[in-house]
């Protein structure tokens, strides 16, 4: 009945607005001048990008690197080639090949507006027969685009929605009330007796007309100017046309590129293309300013080893690496499996503290620390005082990353006190998953981005990717790596194929089975929370080793699935029985009620039923 009433109100409102233009009718209120789409784009860096040139002196002693107007002079150490540009503009660490034809390494982008530094693979190739090597630096863009849509709702009030595709920043609420006094415009949360009102205040400026607003996440002023729908294309799931604001979708087979994916039409792997088209059409038809809008950035489906659906929304595309948030934690398990396969003497039952003893001595000595294994880290059961759902926990991820006393986040976490016997209590904690990176570094002697490139990215034929770093330049394994959705999907396909991608083994098939088997139940009993508290932070489930396990109920069947998941809707979902892998990326940050439905509803009710044979 509620939806029916809304459908009646909207035409009535349109009719009323049309009458207001007739002679003798009241003129629109001054506030109506705010109605429309506004936007602001801020580019804060990075300062360096483009062609990087390294020139070696003939005597081999004096080397010079140039990138744009920046220059660095340095001397290599053996095969190691490392240099940095002044004023923390960027760094390079690499190694000269035996035949001197290439310098293979990483460009390190400073933290800047992104808050963390990133390492990006970069190969410099020798030009001709001289001592000159060149490559192209492609860092992450530090862009912040803010859209604002103001409308008059069916009740006659002005409402607004801020949207930011890069970081999912939307202000104090997904929808805000708008009021105006002169040139002062206020955006406030709707009345809610359970929480205080939150406000943002803007100033309407003239010549040209714009809204100046202080944006809390950036701690700076932004100026939004009016945009037509076509000028604000990334505000919408798909760019609106000149006549139809919500274009009609037609299914197409994903293109074949040089990234190793074989593609096929969905019907050729037994899937109903019309059903998939209906799903995508619903995504395209979403009104992004709605309070509970699904802000899906990509949806990819692979079946029987073929990529059969690949769609992007809100300005994203197949070449753009996406922030995986906590879905990147699953690489702790993948990298451990790869290290084991390559002969490193490490495994899930390896005790942590003896392995990283070189980082000691450790604060808060406790005999229980000797019992902590990598399996405990990967199931969030280490027993350390580390809980992302508790702001008072010293190991909380925000506490860890905001403190400045200890730049080594591994050491900070290893120094935490113990609060539980290892293996007895589940507490979701990014910092303990990050400690798997410390263990891998100790066991393999390899910098984490290098290990990831060698063991995962290169054999899986990844395109451009970025790995976030700690202040010490060590790789962070608590989430946040940036990958292309097509490449994330390859991880699922490799696991479906027993740890192999296009003939190259990534992990042993035994590790696929073991790491995706149940190892820890998530329940009020295992978290130590009462049912009401538990419901505020968790849903009942089971974890493998850095994989979440699920059962998908579709029609009359239940299918076992395992998945990597990250805040906002970053998901890799693998359904072995159906030879199915699905990737979502999205911008519904801190809105599990929305992106959780990707797993509980879209896959079991729309994607799986599209499988006909």
C-alpha cells in the first residue's frame, strides 16, 4: 500500500507543479532555485606521473632518475636500484636484471590524500643498447568528486543527497533535509529520537552561482557548481541519454582482452541471458539519491571457466583498480598457500611469535602468546586485545592507524596484551590478519608486494594493481589493496580449478580444500556477546582461513559457497557445485543492510536461478 500511495503522489505533484506555471497561480518558492544537480571535483595529486627515465653513467657509479621536472641522483647497491625524489614525491625500489635489459620493481606513491602509501608494479626497460631505462608511472589518482542532488519530495519538502563514487562519502546521512535562510543553506539529518541531529552548512555564492561547503572528510572547503545530468554522468549508474534518462540495457558477451580470460555468451554456459539482462536493467534504473540506493560499481560472473557477464556503473570501467577493503584480507590465505607450495616452512599451525622473534622483545609478555598460530590469525581468534567492533580496543584498526607513536603496525599489534586463550573467542580484527604479512615476510624473506607480484599477480596475469603500505613501507595485509574486478574474479576461478589458472598453479588443491573448510563458528557463544549485542556487529556464520563460508538458499536447493568480503560491497563469491564465481564492487560503505543483499538475495535469487543447465 505504501508503494501505491507513492505512485499516486508523484503524478499529483507533477500536475501541481505544472499548474504553478499558469497565470494567476502562486510562483515557485525561492528555495526551488536550489533544485538540481551540483558537483565539485578536487584533484590533490599525486604530483608525479608519466615517463620515468633512469640513466646510468658509463663508469656505473653515478645514476640519475628523472620524472617530469623532478630529478634524483643515486648509486645502486649491487643489483638493487633504489631512489627517491625530494619532498616525498615518490620512490622507486627495484632490481636490475642479469642481462641489464630491465629494472623490475615498484613505484611507491606517498600517502598524500589517500592516507596510506601504495606500491605499484613498474618495469623500466632499456632503450636500445645504451644505459637508459624507461617506464610509465601510473599512480592512483587522488581525486574527490562530490555530487549533490536536491529535489522537492512528495511531501513538498526539499531533500538532498550527497554522493562520492571514489570513497563513498555521503555526509551525515544518505538523505538530508534542506533549509535556507538567505544565502545560508543547511543540510540536516531527518528527525530521529535515538540520535542527535547532524548538520552541514553551505553558502550560496553568485557570479558564478555555486555552493561552498566545508566537507568533513577532507577538512577543506568545496565549491559545487550546477551540472546537467549529462555533465554529471558518474552520478548515475549509467550516463543518461539526451531523451531517456535510464537507458535500455542489452546483454553483450564480455570482450576478450590480453588478460587471460576466455569469454562466452551466457547462453553457451547454460545461463539465461534475459534473466541477467533484467538484473542489470534494475541496477541501471536505480535512483542514486534514494536513501537506500544500491551503489553497485561492477558485477562480473564466470561460469565453467568463462567470463560471461561484465558490467560497470557510476563511471567505473574494466581498467580501473577498485578498493577491495577487507576482501583483500583473503590474500593472507592465498599468499600463505602459495608460500607453502613454493617450499617455505610455514603453515596454519605455525606459531607466530617464535617466527617473528627478531622483532622482539614484546610488551605485555604472556605465556598465551606462544600459542598463537597463523590459523588463529586467519580465523580472528588470536586472543589479542584486538577488536574492530570495539572503539575502546587498543587493537582496533582505526586506533592502530591513527596512532603515531609506533609506525611499525606489526610491532604495535605484537605488543598488545592478551585477553583470551587463543582459539576460544572470535573478534573481527584487521590488525591480527595483517600479522600474517609479518609471518610471510619472516618465512620467505620477501617484501609483501614482491611476494604478491611473484606468487599471485604475475601467474594470474593481473593488470595494474596497487598495494597499500604501512608507515614503514611494509605491505599491509588487513585489507585495502586495489585490483581490477576482472583480476579479483580470477582468484575465484583459480580456486574453482583446484588452485590453477591457465595451466599455472597458484596453490595446491589440498590448500583450496583446507582453507575453504569450516574452522571457526561465528555466534554469540564464540564472540562472548549476548544475542542483542551480537546482532549489532555480526551475522551467524562460519569462517575458513581468511575465507567466509556461506550457504545460499536458491529455490529448493542449498549451495555451499565461500567468499571474500569487504565493506561497501566488495565481494568475491565462489559456488563450487555450480562452477560459478561472482564479483561485486560497490560504494555502500557502512551499509551492510544493502550490500549484504548481494550475497543473500542477488546471487541466490537472480544469478543462480539464471542457470538452466
